[in-house]
């Protein structure tokens, strides 16, 4: 059974808020412009209802909410996972293995360098720098999410805002 996996780096965030914790940084103007455009691209890629899972950091969850709106999903249906903020690329894979088997498509909204490291483990050729609001598409041909491993992931394509 082919399953879709999308790893999405949050949209461009602002550094113009002195004293604001990294976790709380909002999207900047470019991020607010890119997110709806990339959400529309994303909507055209998905084959099934998609489960959205996001880092709870402001910039990631805001990006996920824009995508949810494009898919007519409720923001409260986005699953928040702290490991997508604090963890590494292996934790991203672990997050995927915990997805309900009824979900055929899943999108993780996260941060660099973890997103780049995830892509580097699977993509060939190496993608290099993954820009903000990038979407990377993968496939997994398996019945159970908990059987997913690095060698079972297939890189399909990437979608970068500046390449559209």
C-alpha cells in the first residue's frame, strides 16, 4: 500500500522581535506570502486525506494552519509534537512510525537543520540547502507505519517557493 509522506519546512520567520524566544518567533511578510502559495501546491500533490503533524513552535504551527485552511481542515486537528522542535531527523522518522495506520498520507512541519538532514538521508542526489516553506515528497510502500525505516523511504520530488 503506497503511503505519501511530506516533510515541510516552516515558512520564513521574523528575527525582528528582540527578547522573543526562538520558539515564539512569528512568520515574517515573506513567510505569510509563501505559505498560501505552497499550500496550494501541496493541495495538488495529495491523493488522500492527509494527517498534519507540526512542531508546536509558532512559525511551524502557523505554517501548518495555513496548509490546513487550504485543505479545509480544522486547526485543532493538527497534531502537535514537541519532538519536531527539539529532536533530530531520527525523531522525525520515529514520529512517522507512530501515525495511525488508517492515515495514508502524512505531512510533518518542522525546522532546519532536521528537515535538511532528513532529506539527506533519503534523497539522491543530495538536495543541499532546503529553503523555508519547502515541501519534500516521499513514498512508503507498506501496510504499517511502525515498519517504516530509512531504507523503505523513497524520495519523489521537492517543491521550493523560488522554483515555482
